C-alpha cells in the first residue's frame, strides 16, 4: 500500500498527506466508501503538519500528489472537521477559459492622481490592489454601482447551509466553518464578494468563493454576486461568477480587464530600440532557455522578489502554483537579466530595480523588448517579427532552433517546444501596442 501511495513527494504537503494516509485505515475507508470525515486532530497527529496548511489547496497545482493520483477532494464541513471524498469529475476546481479580453482604459481621477501613500507601482497585496481599484472607480465601473461601500473583509465563521455533492449523490450540511473573502462591497441592492489574487490564475478552488456566496445568500435578501479579481502588471481583471448549491455548477457570466491610461507604443519605437541595441552575446549557460509563457507573471515575479519573496518555495506559495512553475518563472527573470542569485536567495539586478520602479505599463513593455533585443539567440526572430509587421506566424524559426541546439544543447523536439514561449512573448509585445 505504501508503494501505491508514494510518488512524487516533492512538497511538504505531499509528504504530510502521505504520512496521514499510511496511518491506520484512512485510505482503505476512503477508497471503499468514496468518502471519509476526518478531524484537524487527525491531520495534525498522523500528517505531522498544521491542519490549516494541509488543507490549503487553492489551485490544481497545489493538490498533493496523492490527491491528483486518486482524484481526492477536500472540503471543510464544520469547525475542525473535513470531508475527504473521491470526485472523478474534479468539480472542486474551475479552469479559466483562455480568452483575449480587451483592456479597457480608465483615465486616472483626481483622487487617485493625488495619493502619495497608495501608488500603483507599490501595490504588494490583494487588499492594496482592491483599494486602488476602488479609488480609481474600476470596481464601480465593473459593477455599474454608483454607491458601493466596503462592508466585509477577512475571516469569519459561516452559518449553516447545504451543498449538493454530485460525486457522492447526496447533500452535505456545512456549519460553522471558517470562510474568508478579500473584500465584500455592498450597494443598495447587492453584495459583491471578491476573491482577489496577485498575478493571473489558470484555475482556482471554487470553495474560496462558493462558501461565502452560500453563506451570505442564506442571510440576506439582496443579490449576492461572487467576483474573482486579479492584478498583474498594471491590469485589473475581474470575473463575475454564477453559482448554485450544487458543487460543480460553476460558470463565468462576464469578464472585463482594466488599466489606467498610459502612453502609446508604435512599431517604430520597437524598430528604433532594436537598431540601437548592439548585437550582443548575452548568454549564461547556467540559466536554461525559458519555458514561461506568461510574461506578465515574469514581471510579477521580479516585483515580489523586490518585496522579499526570494526563493522558489516562497514564489510557489505566493502564486499558488507548482514549485516547478516557480522555477520556470524565476529562470525567465534570470534569463532576461532582471534578477540574480544571491547568498540569501534571488535578488534584483540594476535593471530589475528599474523595471519595478517603472510606473508606466508601456515603458515596462519597452524594457522587456529591450532586453529581448540584446539576447543573441532571439535577435534573428525579432528581426523577422519587425520586418513582417509583427506577424509572429510569418517567422521562420529554423535559425532559432539551430541557435538553441548550439548554445543550449537542446535536442530532438525540445527546441520546437521552446518556440511557444518566444511566440507568446512576441504576441505580448504586440498587444502592448494596443
């Protein structure tokens, strides 16, 4: 049985859940009955880790390896009690569709322009991002509410409500379990519950919004609106969700992205930068060629390293993804020269500091493009990109593949897989002109 459970124990939670399931008959009962109720005392005693840490699974990437292997889901159902159950449909998580949402430009109002203690480039937490979005009227624009007041923030214990779990074909009563929202705003007719994240997400555990939604729906006659909010590289993306009391009945009603008005970038700006950049031989064999497609997250990584989150473990925890992804994004920041390895973890380089101090999104795009233009292996690709009117589909990547084989000793299909990273970076540059 141990060998059946033991696989890819890379994180503290992987190891804690392995210890938990190898004790007593927890695993046998779960797989036989499809469910088991355990206490926080059980988790602490047999898992050897704080229950709140073992139960913190906010994205698919944070799922312990045992959960992934056997489709195990976890829900808090009462104070210090958890329901573990088998759910082959994986209804506990929602995957965001890949959408290209146009960014709506908001012109800074007089209030936000006059603030010294809350500036966009110093946003370092979900609460600051929400406060800035509120003062900049972004939240009012999204909700369509002129009168919107912050009335809920932080943790509390829920009232009683029922949740239908299709995988178990039954209803589970949830009572007095801890719930938390980053902010709740009330208008004359509605309550907007917001789960906020620094950096974009590809998926999330719906419990984070579903439980507060069901809790407040049972206590008010006003419409309760669940909202998922992200802040990444100056862009505020807001999703309004639709829930019911059935786990898995989750959908997005609408999505909007906002940014404060900024200077414009032209193709000529890019061509001038490329011409002015001397053909460089920037190359560090200790840094692998990037496989991090979200360039906004690369910028976010540099930003949080500046705030003291400077190890791969801390980065993975902050962004709620797999440690391997933390490795990818840190390596991308290393590759572009924005960070370096120090005695106590990652630290910013001079140009990394300049990037974090830049208040303009447009100027951050130009700084990224400038770094890309100085990297020898990328220059032939960028030259074609500019010559073809920024059509990334018209690029011949054969020379790029040969350079990857030459400089990075990549073989077989690996060089072609790295093309996807380069394409997404170039598309990001092109979108920066919009």
